[in-house]
């Protein structure tokens, strides 16, 4: 979340240049001598750094190098906010919902597996207790996310919307049911 406030992109890549004899991962091709350039995903690097710092803190760090799978697609596609426009949209929708008398949603909600603590996704905007806490399903607004990620969140019991108009129609439906029940 710090990156949003510091005006840095949320997803980042690191270009790493190393000599081939030092490179631990060379891909499927035969290594060539000289310099190899690797493009590394910032989320994977952050996960590896967190793991290493945890091992240091616990006193279990050893001399073995920390390995990082560059083919780990699950940790590369956790979602979140892609740009400033999306961030503004989420804040506007959240303010709109609050103005209608609903609870405030949580921007950049970390959806984790309760049993393992594994992070499943970062939801752009979520009401993890429902728009009306305890009365409606958990709801998430995930703009421009991969279909597989949306399905993964949906499997966790969330009603997922991928555009603001569909979400607003759902809110109108929830509020109309609430008004008709009060009459």
C-alpha cells in the first residue's frame, strides 16, 4: 500500500544483469557466456525477501541460497490496484456506498486462507462481512483482473463484480429489498 502513496506503480519489475557463470537460473536454452539479463517480478522478490527476513528473525537462516521460482504464477497474480485511475474509481465507489448508508468497504483487502494463512488475492474493494454486515454475502469489486483470480475469490464465498455499473445495480437491488422489507 505504501507504493500507492509514494506514486510508484503497484506491480513492478526488476531488471537484473549478471554474468552467466554466476546465474543460478538460465532458462531452457544452453547458457551463453557473458552477461545475462533477467526480468524478475517485484512480488516474487518481495515474497522471497519476506521469507528470508522471517528466517533471519527466527534464527533459522542458513548458508543455503534462497531459491525463487520464476515460473510461480500463483504469487504473480494476486490482484490489487493497477493504476491511479483504478484507485480513484475504488475510492469514489466506496464513498458512494457510504453516502447511501452502507458500511465502508476495505480498499486492498487481503483475502487469506484461514487455515494456512496463505494469501489468496488482494481485492481492489471488498466488504468481507457483506454490504449489510451479516445479512448479505461478502462482496468484492475487482477491476481488470484475470478470470482465474475472480473465480478463485468467488470460490471463497465472495460475490465478485468486475465493473462499477454491475456493482451499482447490485447495490440498488440490495437497497430496494431492504426498503420493501421495511414497509
